[in-house]
C-alpha cells in the first residue's frame, strides 16, 4: 500500500500531472486527489493499488517504513 504523501511525492518526482497519472491508472482525477489526501473520503484500496502500479510503471519505487519513514525514489 502507498500512503498519500508517497503518492504526492512520486507524482512530483516524475513531473506528471494529476490528469496524466489518473488516466494511466484508469481512475478519475477526483479519485487521485482522494488518494493524495487532498479531498475526502479516502480512495479505495483498489484505486490506490492502481495508482501505485501506474507510478511504478514510470520507474518509481515505493520504499516501505524502515525506521526512517516510508518514501519513494526512482529505480536505477
């Protein structure tokens, strides 16, 4: 699972708009905004998984909680 801050950071890291990521994930922009934590209610787990997969397809790697907090980075 990805948290809202990771999704926002990942999108920023690759420089894609909310519209572009939403289209790639097959979700609406409002669903992406819910996944990013900017509107409520939160996005469903299935929507977050689709958004995460779309971001991973661009080369983003989600880093799990490891004592320093979760994060994102580009794959080498």
